[in-house]
C-alpha cells in the first residue's frame, strides 16, 4: 500500500476489516468502484468468486443457536433471538433484506438451507460479521434495482402458505414498511382507500403495478394517463383522490 495516499490506505483497511478480504482483492475492488467504499461493498458482495470463504462449522453453530427445538428450521422464537443478537428490531425493514438474501420462502421462518446459503452469500460466519453487514443491507434499499427485487420478493414472502393473494392487512403493513424507505407521499392515502373501498386480498399484479405507479406517476398525478393499462384498483384510487380533494382534477 506504499503507493496509496492516506485516504486510500484508510479505505483499504476499512474494506479489509469489514469484508475479511485480502489486500489484493480490497485494492482491486476499490479501484473498480473509483474508491467509493459503498460501491466497493456492492461489487464485493455481488460477485461470488471474491466473497470471503465461510467456516462451515461456524455456520452450523449459528444455525443451531437459533434452530427450533422441535423442528429442523428457525422459527419465530429463533428469529426473535437472532434480532436480539443483531441488535435490530424484528420489525426493522433490514430483516426483510436479510430474508431476501436468504431467499426465504415464508415470513418468520428460515430453513437450514436458506439460513446457511444466505449467510454464505453474504460472507458471514460469525455474529460480528453479521452485524457489520447490516449497514450494507440497509444501503441496498437505496439501489433502485435491488429495491424492486426486494419489493417483489416481499409479496411471496409475506403471503400465507398456499394462498395466491396477500391478505389486505398484511399488504398494508408491508407497503407502509417499504414505502417509508422510498417516501411515496400517497402511501397513507392508498392504505386508507383500500380499507374504505376494497377490503379484499391483494393480487400479485396489483402489488407489482403499484410500485410502477409510485415510481412513474407524479404524486400530483399530473402525468397520470387514465387510458393507461393500470389495474382497475389503481384507477379507482385515482378517482378516490379526486373525490376526496387530495389532488385537483386536471382537464
């Protein structure tokens, strides 16, 4: 590191401390990210060939700490203990990101395969490393593509087993959690509209299309196209906003 300036040296040391990568990997990854530390983390964790090797014995110990005593999987009590060890509230959105990394099929459950593979993909084999990854996972929510993936993952993760649709109360809770990160100004109106007018489960199509609506339609609805191919529920929502004078109808 003798050719690096002080700032670059500090970033290399930080990168090594958090990822456990070699100096060579740290240098290459930081150069590829133009010395942006967060960008370097993103590159590092998205490329399996340069992830830190994990110790399978440590992973087994972590799994056994949280495993349910009566089933070969981690269930609600184990996840509560995991959150306590991570110093994270169970309702924190970062636990959704953790579940996304683990490709968890169901909320409040991790199979052994999901848990171990997820930690391996993150380069985690100790609680200290897991805690260090939390900020990285929070930052993933700021990436538009990753947010979309996490948002779409949340539908299948949150719905009841065997159901095609998502219970309304669960959907509302998930939207309030997800859009708190993206600050969609109409989210509370959307949830109130659903409770007042819909009161039915939410389909996958409505779930996915709402993100497109929130992303592409101005909160004033200035660029809303009534002839667009939105689900009927979103068109009804627009009518509700006009009826309740939340927005002014444009000619």
